[in-house]
C-alpha cells in the first residue's frame, strides 16, 4: 500500500524532533530559526531627531527672522536651547535641540550671515522623527519559529540586539550509492554514468542555507554501505541516501538502515517520480532514502527533505509552502499516483501560468535549466485541463 504525500508529510510532524537551541551573535544567525522572540533593547528612534537637512526652530515664530546659535549633526548634538527668534542648523539624523519643535527644510530658507529668513511657515512636527515613534524598548521584533533574514539581522542590530536564541542548524550527511557512478571529468567505462545526484544534493543543501553537507560515495556493497551509514548516523541529524531503496538485489539501504537501528516509518509514497522513498528514525536522527534517478531526488528534496528540516528547525510553517497557479495547456494525469511535474512559470495579467516542460521521466534533468516550479497534480483518471487551478512549489 502506497502512502499518500499528505500522509508522509504528517509522519514527519509526528516523528521528527526539534534541534536544541543555542545563543549566537545576530551577525551569525542568518538563515537560522528563532527559538525565542527577541525584543528591542532600545526605542527607535532612540531620541527625537531631524528627518532632513535644514534648521531646527520654534514653529510659533512663523516667518520672523531667526538668529543661528549652533549646529546639530548626527552623533554631534548642539547643547543650545532654541527659543523665540532662534534656530539651529541641523542635518538628517541630528538630535533635535531643546525648545525646537519643527524643521524648516533648507530649500525654503534664505541665509544672511548669522540669520535666516523663511519663505514659508512650517507647522509643529514638520521634519521631526520623534523618539520611540517606530517602536518602544522591549517591543517584539520577530516571532519564535521565524527564519532570520538579512532584513531581520538589520532590524535586530539597529534595536540593540546583539545575540538571539536559535535552533541549531541540522548537520547533514549524504550517501551516494552505485557501482556505475563516476564524477564529471573522469573517464567512463562500459555501463558507467556521470553522477548528478551528489552535486544535486550538495548544491541544494548549500542553496537552502545549510552549509556544506558531508558527501560520501558508496559502492553497491552491503558492508561498505553499513560502514558509511553508521558513520553518517553517528555524525548527522539528517542522513540522505540516493539509490539502493527499491526491491532489487543490490538495493541495500532499507535492510542496512534497519540493521543499524533505524526504525522504519514508511517506505513508498504514491508520487511520481519518487515512489520508493524510505523514511526512518534512529533517536533524533532522520534518514531519507531517496531513489537513484535524479529527477526523483529533486522532487524528494523539494517536498520531503524541506519538510523534515522545517520540523527539525522548529519553523512556524515547516511544511512546503504550496502556491496557486493555472495550467497553460492540458496535462496528462496518473490514475494511481500524484504527479510532481516540472514546469515553466509565467505571469499572465497578474496570474501565475504554468507551462509543462518536455522530458519529465525520472532519469531526466535537462529541463531544469527552464524549470521554475514543481506542480502537484493529484491522481485521477481525466487529464488536467488548460486553465485549471493547481498547486506549485518554487524550484
């Protein structure tokens, strides 16, 4: 009995444990997931200041001339107090002097030596950024389960936050199996092929922000696989294998995993490609055994590995985030398995339109140069019609 995709995603929620948390400098937290909500250490702005270059003054004086009594620049405030008939030259970010309640922008001011004349009056509050108008000290800046982006790093630092509590990044080990595998640039013997899975797995994890995974190539030998898998299980939080998970005489991943104490959660999902997917847990370490065909590996990464990692990191929304679009043409359905189809994404009058690409077999990857989206087509007898609404993930 094949497991539905939704059911497989539910198994990750039930079995995958969150990683421990650690406190790290904000500048080292990019890409990590917050384990607690950080609050601002200071108000923003910290003090009342000018939003532009001009002159700080009392708005009640109207168009009356003012005498200049000082300068206030960012980081160099003026000690002068502004009263009637007085003004301070001020620059963007400069602290508003005591007594001033408005900024006259320099474009409406004529300067005559030590005096200024306004060509138009300014109202109270003009050009002023008030202390705390953006947020007060202690304001929550982000939520638990939120991933740290470059924008959030900037917001945290500006609010005086130097450290945050985050989930530890998962350690990832990759095992690429197969006697036929050779790396690009090496000579090929009879029956041998160039490896796509190792580079695909490595680059996907790096692209997703998990750093360099451990990548080990393993022959189709049960004992060699057992040695490599034992080391991977001992050193990683997520072990991903490619190849060796089906029912052939050299498909050793399921038997070796269980021999090493990995408890099988499921084997085989009702999806195309990627049907032989194997998932199990040993303690807090997850093992995803993926098929050997590279398109199936890509699908399993985008849907299944993404969900496992999201649960490990405690993301608020750990499941793959499906979006909505419409098909540009009719697409074949599968009566027994959900199809996960690589497509080109286009914007048509504000609607995401999805165009199926040729060469969709699980051993084919050449269309990835044009693929923007992975489209989920649930199993059914009738083909999907042009204009029909479907769900998709960005690739």
